[in-house]
C-alpha cells in the first residue's frame, strides 16, 4: 500500500473490498486491503458506481518548528499591557487579585 492516506467523503460500499462499508470520514482503505492504483483513481473521480468522488486524498503537512518564547520576554511584555489585559491574563492563569488593583501590583503578581 502506498503511503498516501485517503478518507471517505461520503458513505459508500466498496464492491472490490467484499462490500465493505466506509462511513463518512473513515480512512480508506481499511487495514489489510490493498486496492490497485486504478481503483483508487476511480474512487477519487466520477468513474465509480456512485458517479461522483467517494474518497479524497489527505494532504500531509510537515510539522513546523515552534520557538518557545522565553519567560523573560513575557515578563518584559507585562509593562506594555493595559490593566485590563493584565487582569485577563491573571484570570487565564487563575491568579487572584482585588478588583481595584493597580497596574504595578498586577505586574508583581504575574512575576511571582
């Protein structure tokens, strides 16, 4: 079997695979079944019993490297945030604070 991955775009029964039913969004082919390239092409096109494509090839995406932003940068960015932004960030991190807290005190809470 090729390394290409296909998925059923609509339910169908594959007459060339012992009438196996493929539900919407299931992987094609099932494990143990090795369809011919011609069969795959037929299922990708209108050249099949349904007269419309019943599978689609999934595109492989290469993983992207993500740089972790150093915590120091986040600490420096705190000075640039508004009180409302600092409060929202505190809420996300479940940091408790007084509703009337001042910006400098909020920044101190984030740095602890």
